[in-house]
């Protein structure tokens, strides 16, 4: 179909378009904290996923358990200087493993190509720096997954939940108003970014951070447990204000068609195959 009202879709990368389960940031951040004698859990990393990685580290260091672990290792609470040191250690670790975790999520490439054929422009935002995102872009492109534009926090003066990366995509794609665009992502900060930009938002429940498992590990679980994890993800994303929910990008086309058919009507919540 040809879209009549919608003009663009702005996609997150890890957990939405590539890296099923959003595994790369977790692995790198755990290694970075371990270098400073502090073990952090997957849940502690994922609690603030989607932010610029330095902001994510800052939020993690503000957590009571991590603060106590840091005090035990260093005799004091983590400082802003420590945040910068962890971030500096994180960057090369993330760079080393990114290509390994940049495969497109099943159905993402086909969905994006369908939307392009329908007349939508495709942009993207991320919590990665430009240097890190460029690794992801190259690896994903080799497998046929491409967006037409991208923006990173270090290019626009701030990451999520600020809307600046969405604004940058609007300029690069030459599309407006943003009320005719949709932001799709797998974290509450993705949803906040889209809402702050005045966009429609779709939260991704199955393939992203809120479930946080590889496709293989997730499929190995009993169906009831899979549904429990997806329902929990849905509640988190609904709570953040997502207008719609879908399990993956592959299931977003019907939602985009529904938004397009309704023009500028009021936002509402729905679930697709949940």
C-alpha cells in the first residue's frame, strides 16, 4: 500500500532493528564495570538502556547497590570522574564486540523495505556514539538492513529522552511535521524520545531490552514463560506512554497502516499478537 498521511519512521537500532535481545551493550558495560572491581547485573544495565551510554553509566552508578559495591572496592562512592573513566573503558570494549551483535532481527529488513516501497522515509536514533553506530551500520548493511538517515547523541547535544536526534532525522530526511512520523523502539527512553518529539510511538516487546534474551534462549523457554516476559515488557512500555505495542518490527506494518488510515486522530493503546 501507499501511505497517505505518514511520512517517516524513525527506528532504534539494538533490540529493534538489529541485535535480538539488545545483548551487545550489556556485555560491554558488564566488562567495563568489572575492570573497576564492580560486578553489575544484567537487570542493572537494562534498567537504563536506551540512554547515551555515558548517561546510562551515570544512572547505574547512582543505584544504591552499585554505590555500595563501589564503596567496598574503592572506599568511596563513584564520582563523575569515575563515570568518565568507566565510559572511556566501555567504548573500546563495545567497539570490539559490536560486529558480532549487529545482525538484523528476523523480519526487520523485509518490513523496512515494505515501508520504503509504500513511500515512507526511514531514519534512526541510538544510544551509541557515532563511532560505535558506524560499526553497526556497516555490518547490518552487508545483510541488507539499511536506514536512510541516522543521528547519535554526540552529534546533536544530548541523547534520549531529549528529542534532538528525531529533529536531526527530520532535517536529514527533509520531512515534517513530526506528528506525521512514528518512532519505534524497545525501551521506555525510546518511547519518551518519540513523545517529546511529538511523534506516534510503537514499543517493541519481544526482541528488545525489556525481555533481554537472544532469539535462541527465548525460544527455548516454555510458551507460558515467554508470554510472561513479553507481558512484563508490554507493561513497561505502556507505562512509558507508547501509543502502540508490537512484538517485533515485522509486526508493525499493520499498525502503521492503522495510524495512516486514521490521520491525526487522538492517540490510543493497542497490542499486536501479544
